C-alpha cells in the first residue's frame, strides 16, 4: 500500500524454550496455511531467545516456512573474552536476519544507554544484520517533554555513524504502552512515527527514509492492529505478549482481512 511491505515482528522475550518454540512455529505456520495467507503482502519475523535460534532456524529451513528469524540482542563485540555475550557474527551464521536493539527492557534492566545502543547498531550492520532499533518515551518523559522528543533523540544517537543507504527498521515503542494493555492511539503513533522517519531521512537520505519500515509497538493485538497499519507512517508492529498466542498472532498477521 505504501510501497513498504508490512512487517509483523514477534518479540517473545524470555518465553518459550526450544521445544516449545518449535511447536509454536509449526502451529503458527499451520494456522496461516489454513487461510492460504498471502505472504507477499506481509513479512513475519519471530525473535526467539538465543537458545531457540538453532532449532527454529532448522525448522524454518526444513519446512520452507516463510518467517524471518531475528535475535533479541547482540554483543557490541564480534568475538573474544566477553563471557556470556553472543556476537552478530554467530547470529549471521545461524541465518538470523535481524536483531532487536535498544528495547526498553534492555535500557531499563541492563542499563543500556544510547552509546551502547549505537555500538550495537554498528555491530549488527557490520555483520549483515538488520537492526530493529527501539525507541520510546516513559510516562514521565511524556509528561515532561511530550511524546516525540525522547524517541527522536534516541534515534538520532542510534544512527550516528550509520552509513547512508544502510537497511534498518525503527520501532516506536512508548514504554508506558508496553505490556500495559494501554496502546497509544493510532494518531499518537502516526505523529511520532512520522517524526522518526524524518530523522531517518535527515541521517540516511530520502531514499532510505522512503523505504525504511517504522513499526509501532506497545499492547498491539488483533483488535487494534488494523487501526495502526492504516496510518501512513506506520509500517508494521513489534508485538510482545500477543506474539505468544498462536491464534492471536495469526490474526494480527492477517490484519488486512
Ligand atoms: C514489546 O515488548 O516489544 C512489546 C511491544 O510488548 P507488548 O506487545 O506485550 O506490549
């Protein structure tokens, strides 16, 4: 519709072990096959925990399931003495295509600031992964600065040093809307997503700005997805809780119907 294929991204967070993950992907694929869903009109990417990636990748490959595979985080380093870290190079070897960076839970519980986020964006691009850059304001930010100032500032910092022409995805996720059941309105999402696209245009050029997908995330469900996707600058959704329920996630993916 907008020249940008919609992207529905499922962030499983720390849910589903590798056996549950395989069963889930099989059921989801079946739920979508059943309605003969046209995968030309929507891209679906799942973001399982690291320990599931190999199993899910094997299943997607073996059964020719047209879902993208993403990771929830990566190291700023490519290899070396960094106990517990997982590098972008390793993810790429596993056919991972994209990686969530700067999720509010990483920013809050792992003290990841804008510098770390920017370094992770560089690590992703260096390894041929598409960074899904998450930005968003807390409710305190919203009260003090309005909706767009904080996410715009976060994105500007994340894109520092990113070469013109780089492929990225941006996710606007108001922190107050994540897991709260209280989604932003489509109008609020559009207003901020439009400004975020403006940042991409400023930093990476018109052409990249026109093709970059800007997602909305925060309490997306099957009953509100269509209202977000109708907005001109909202190109998809990053879905948390609702991506863990097969029928609900399948309904979100079939939002056009
Ligand atoms: C998220 O954590 O990225 C998210 C959007 O969560 P939820 O859909 O559960 O609000």
